[in-house]
C-alpha cells in the first residue's frame, strides 16, 4: 500500500507535490527525504523553514516574521532567555541522572506537585509524553491486574508500540490493540442533534458500555485515558464538569483514570494549572510533557499518593535522561516564568479576546458551527451545512494553508474540520491583533 493514510495528519504536506515548489525548497525536501527515516511529515502545502524564534514569532531565513498560533511546546516563548540561561548554567555545572541525591530535582518535584490538588502527590520523570503514557499503562496494569484501555475516537497518546495501540488518531492503518475500546469524544454540538442534553451522563454511559465489553472479552479495565481538552478529537472543553461522572464510572469498575495533560497542562486552559481541574475531580494519574521544559525533552507522570507502591516494590524505574539536571533546570525556569510573567492569566484574557474576535468576524459564515475552547486552546468547527453539521475538511485545509501564506501558523484537528489555534502562552495582545486582522482577510473564503 502506498500514499499517506487519511486521516492521519490533516495538515501534512504531500511529498509527491515537492516538484511543484520552487527549486530550492524542492531540493531541500528531496535531501531531507533521502536521509530521514519513515513516517516524517512536513506541515502545509508550501512547507516553511525557520532559523530563529522569539516570543510567539518564528523567523524564516530571509527574516520573514511568522506569527506562531500553533506551537504549545515553546510555551513561555521561543528561545526565552531565562530558559536558555538556566540550561547553559546547569550544563556547565553538572548533568547527571536521578541516581544521586540532587537538591534541584527534589525542589522541582515539590514545586511541580504544589500545582496539583491532593491526593496527587508523587512525580516520575520521563523524556517524552509517550513514555509517560507508557509508564502509566504499566503501572495501571500492574496495580489493577487488568489490561483493558478506553480512549476517545481520534485520541493521540504517543508513539511507543503499546501507546500507539491506543492512539486511534494515527489512522486506519495503525493497528489498535484487542484490549482497546473506543468511545465517541464529548462533542456536545453533535450529541445535541441526537437529543443528548446531559453530556456528563452520556459520557458515563459510553464509558460504561466500553468497560462492559472489555469485561466480556476477559480484559477488564486497567485505565481510561483522556486528553483534558480533547485536542486531537476536535477541542472539547465545555460544559465544564462532564468528565467527573466518567471518573466515577472508571473507578467503580476498578480501573484508573489517566488525565493526559501533555497538551492541556501548564496553565494553557487559563484558569488553573491543569485541564482536568475544570471538571472538578482529581485523576489517579496525570501525564505531562510538551511545554514542561519549553522544548527541552522533559515529561512526567504524576500519581496519587499510594498508587504505584506495588509497582515500585516489584520493579525499579530508571530513565537515563528523564529528569536529568539540565532538563530539570529548564523545567524549573518554565514554572518560574509562568508565575512571574502572569502567563496563565494572559492565556485566559488573550484567549477570550481571540475567541470573541473570531466570533465577530465569523458571525455571518454559514460554515462555522462553533468557536470553542478555554484559555489558549481554541477550536473553530467548520461544516458544509449548519443544520447537518457535516464536517468540512477541505475548507479547514484551505484556511490553514491560506493563513500560512499570510504568515500565520495554525493547524486542524478532529477529523480535520476543526481549526486548531494553540499558540505559545507568550502570545500577547499585539499578537492577537495581528491574528485577527489576518483572519479578517479570509472572510470571503469562509463566506462571512
Ligand atoms: C495529548 C498527547 N499525549 C501524548 C503525546 C506524546 O507526547 P510526545 O510526543 O512527547 O511523546 C502527545 C504528543 O503530541 C499528545 O498531544
């Protein structure tokens, strides 16, 4: 089988179109493709190259300034000088693993845990979000004695063999495990078309059905995983509270609730540190990553007190680079900057402004079903018809690529029809003005 399986990545550049680009770009793509391993994808119909970043801006080799409304990893801003200094200073001192006593490691764990509500009280460090989700699964399996996993329809949790087996967003050719059950994501808009008024109750019913099926097939439930803002499913944040009944159901079945905060966490939702907090419950485990080191490879798993004791007694945990001194220095700088520069509050304020501005521009568009989100996570749901809510994937691709041509970076999610606007938290009022002015230029495309 050849070609790219859809929908694996809606905003992927099609490598067969390389020769249609200018000769230098085509040459750069051919060189890249001749040395990189399989599965890499570039963004946009016309791939872009960057050599420098600052705040929410990325700069091309010729100096062109792109507004970054997509990258959540460099959350406190591209090339933030305080992160760079913290990394440089620590690199010159020491960069060993976690098998020696180190004050900075423990101090950071204490500081990180102070952002979580009880009973979340322990932190393990990894290099990637995938590793964190993988470790969460091993612990869930060991502690519950079960193997079943429930996830949402277009969820993404990572790249290891195990975690990819419960990441359906990798596409129809990426195998799911026999122990995996899929439920529909909490799409309140389309659920309402079917008469659903209580989204929490409906989610509980879906999870209950999946758990029952896992039981019938002899797997039982080890864990339910959900990204607290459903970033790969289409950005579903409201009505806040709909995840609490799911957590009750999961626990009643003897399973563990894993909140994947790799995208939602570190203040992105603008009100509190963690996306699950909007829903008024505490998960059993929380996986974190991406913005944690502003681009340095650090991620982690946070567990409730007591959970994992059996795992820890029966086996050891060591991750060569996970939690090394330099990554910890970067992560500590990120926590300090979020607090000292008021970035959570900025995410709430500027994110609200952005959604309000988009609402004004798009009010008359027959293709916009909903503008939703929290803090600096916004989804714009594009449809062919507001009555049937049929997703309009082609329109989303057009908007994403048109914006890129206008030097503004976003992407699309869900089945590909939801514009995904997820800038660094450093995205400020001036950036929002530029974003909205540029977006205003797309009125004709969107029929607004
Ligand atoms: C929600 C979610 N979980 C887990 C991961 C995996 O993280 P990583 O790429 O650091 O392995 C990602 C990455 O995109 C993600 O978005």
